[in-house]
C-alpha cells in the first residue's frame, strides 16, 4: 500500500506540449492511507503546513496563488476545496464559483469576469470552475457560444478554439510574470463513479438539492467532454501554469494529492517573513522598554 509520503506532484502533472489521452490517466489508485483515522491525520498535518505557508505568503507579499478546479459534475471539487483549505486563514483566501455568465459579463471578452476576481499579492484565490469553461462546456454546447455576441463570422473561424487556447496561455504567462502562480487541477472521475454518486444524491433526501437535470444532460455528452478536456489540457498545460490530472474516484486520495501539490508549489517560492533591519530593531527595543515601564 502507498502512503501520503509517496505522493509526488510530478506524477500527476501534464507535461507541456504533450498530447493528453485521458483514457491513459487513472481515475483510481491504491489508497494513500491505511484507515479513515490515518487519512484524517494526514490531511490535518497537511492543512497545518499549508496554513504556515499561507501566513508566509501573506507576509512576503510578492506572490499570489491562483488555484483552478475543473471537473465533471460530482467529481468532488467543493469537497476538495473545503477539506484541503480548512486550515487556511479565510482573510487570506478567496473562493469564487462561476456559473452562467450575466448580461454584463457577456458584453466583455471571455476572460473578463474571472480576471476581475484574481487574487492580490499575498493571497490565495480559488476558482471553482473558471475561464476554462469557455473551451469546455462552451465547446460542447455551441448554443452557449451563440449568445456571446462575438463579431459576425468570428466563431466560425477555423482557428477559433486554438485562438482561445492562445489567449489563455498568454494571459497566464502575463500573470506569472507579475507574481501570480497558477496551479490547475482536473479531478479525473470515471463515468461509473459519477453514476454511483448521482444515485447516492437521489437516494439521500439531504443531497437531492445537489442533483440537477442539467447534470444528467451533461453526462449524455460525456465522450465529447472528455475530448474537450484532453485538447484543453494538451494546449494549456505549461511550465509556468501546469495542469494536474488528479484521480478522483476516491475523494480522500484526491484531497491528499491536491494538498501536497499546493504545498509543493508554495514551498518552491522560497517564502520568508520580512527581515527586520538594525534601525527597526532598535526602535522596537525602545517601544518595548516604554511598554514594559508602563510609559505608553
């Protein structure tokens, strides 16, 4: 049996310029924990380390971290975000979920509504779905594209989708140059496991609200979505903004892998608390003396 210590971020990373065949990426692996208790302990240890790194990120104030989660319905995006980020100070973390675009958003380019929510330096931003919907669901469901008010003939151009990929890659490169580190997760769920989770949602009255008719409609287009995801991952996984294909049939495994990748990313930044120079230390010593003496 594998354990948490066996997690290597690179195992799940999509190499730049590679051709992704999702059928060759696993949706399930051996458990990374011996028991539920071992899983909870490992996740808790990971969140404590992540909380420490988040404080350094905030104090260092040179980088922002953007985490993007994409997946088919019921893959566990919400649970991964909730469990992995549970130890992070909410004042240093923002979560945004992107649904159907508003009329105002449709009057802008396809990157506008998400770029308005990018994290500031020192903060972690989480996108539960993102601008990648524009090359996934919009590609599979062309009626959505028809509502985007693009110039006549633009969406019929042969290079339309490659141009969107290019816009995304160039935008992410710009963000990287300006201090935003981007990590993108595709939670890779099998069709059989999605079916089981849908049935569980229907059988549990407290989870009925999670199931929508649209979920079933998207499932009918499963193969088209897998093709769209494969092309997206191939075209937009770069050295600066990598995609990670995380096996998601076991939610606990997925959370442990996601947690490790986030920590590895932050640790690679060589974060540190700001140094205190000699003059400032002397000033602090004077303040401390005054406070201790009750003079202030």
